[in-house]
C-alpha cells in the first residue's frame, strides 16, 4: 500500500500527508499556505480593482469622449488638440503613479517575505538547537547506560569467576575427601586381605604341622607293625586331607556370609555368620503405622531387593538393601557392583505398597515392595 505524502514547499522533503510540520526544516504547512493564499488573494483583489478601475475609467472616458465628440463639433480643433495633450500627460502621470505604487508594494512584500524568512530561519535554528541538545542528552544517556552495563557485566563476570573458583575449590575438597575415603577403604580392604591371607597361611601351617605329626606317628606305628598298619594309616591320611579341605571351604563360605555375590568383603564391621537374614518371601507390613525410627521402618527389607530413585518416578534402580544400622543404610548396585552408604538425613521419601511398586505401573515388572528416594551417588554411572 502506497503511503500518501506531502512535499515541503520550502526544502522539498517528502512528509506524511497528515503532518502539520516538515520533519526536516520545521515549517508549519497550514501557516505557510495561509500566508501564500492571503498574498495571492490580495494580488487578485488588486488586479480586479485595477481592472474595474480601468473599465470604469474607460467607460467614463468613453462617455467623456462622446461628450467631447459632441463638443468637438462645436469647438475648435486647437482646443481638441490641447485637451488631447492634457489627457496624454494625465495618463502618463497616472502610469508613473501606478508604477511607483507597484514598486512600493513590491518593496513592502519583499520586506515582509524577508522578515518571514528570518522568522522561519530562527525557528529552524531553534528546532535544530533543541534537536542537537536532545541528541547530546540521548548520547550521554546511552554512554551512561553502556558504562553501567559494562560495570554490571564486569561485576557479573567477577561474581561468576568467584563462583567458579568456589565451586572448583569445593570440587577439589570433595575429590580430596573422596580420594581419602577411597584410600582408607582400600587400606582397610588390603588390611583385611592381609589378615585373611595370614589366617589362611596360619591354618595351612597348622594343617602341615598336624600332617607331619601324623606322618611321624604313622611311621612309628609302621616300624612296630609294618604290615596291615601301614595300609590302615594310608586312608586315615587321605581322610584327614579331605577334612582339612572341607574346613577351608567352610571358612571361605563363612567369610562370604550373606553377601557372597560381592567379590570383595563389605566395608564396616564384620557381620556375624549366624545373623538372621530377612526372608524375601515374607509379606511386607500392611498397616504402615508410624515406626519409632527409619531404622525400624527399613529393617523389615534388610537383605532384600528394593527400588531406589533419584527424584524421577520413571527411573527406579534395582538394588539390594545390604544393611540397616542406627545412622545409615548400605545398598549394593548389581550392575556397577558399587556398595554405597547413605545417611538417614539424605533420605527424601520412602514409598511402600503391599501390592508392589514399579516405574510404570503395578502390573509392570520389576515390582518393588518399597521405593526409597535418595540423592544420586557421585560415582554412579548415569
């Protein structure tokens, strides 16, 4: 759609058709055209008056000439020539007067137009001055705003740098703490392995000592009865070896305990071989009355597979609740084979259902008797 415009008669700039002033030179269109119309009307009025006056004079002259013609018939030709001379002089005087009047009017019009141009020029100068002042104010405000933005950006950058440094220090401290914990756990594991190795070597030495004693005793008996006694002692030696091997297997099995699926011994205190393990087939409580503590609430699920989530109900980990102590719980992740301990203060919520819980619905397996919401472990595989 083409926008209507109006051309400024002073500078030729194209303005909006509804604009009252020129956006470039600043003249007021209505006032400018009113002055032009007044001047044009005055000029037309003067021309009409002059034409009417000339017509009137011509009419009077015609009438006078007719009278003169009638008188000329009676007057002498010299009088007629004199009057014609006087009329010519009078016409010339009137022409000179008209010319002088026109020159005076032209000068006055020129002076008026000059005054109007000076006034318009002064107005344009004032407008330009105001625009320049406003532009300088806008530039100053823009510079001030840019400086404030730069200062704010520098402040935010400094805060971000300090925050990153603080986070880096926290991460380094956390990494050092975790490294120390891992070193402690590794040292404890090596110490337990050394202790088990020493115990196994001690048992082997005792078994070897007993075997040598039995062999010596068998040799002494064989010296007294070298016949059937030697044949009877040989199965006894084999029986003793078999008993020693069975005791070694039992010791290894006792050390594994209830957590024989872990390839290394669990951290913390040694669990009694005869400790009672929760029956996986037992039904969970269905009254869910408030328990005395979280330990009392979770002891029922100790040794069972439970669900673990980190705030996303669609993501539930299948883990084993290994131990429930007075201040923390210990769970085992089957896939990464991590054993992680959580303090009771980190537990967000515990959800139980006698019919079971799952990530999608109760009819989708795996179904867990209880789901615990905990924070995601640092070394957990995402």
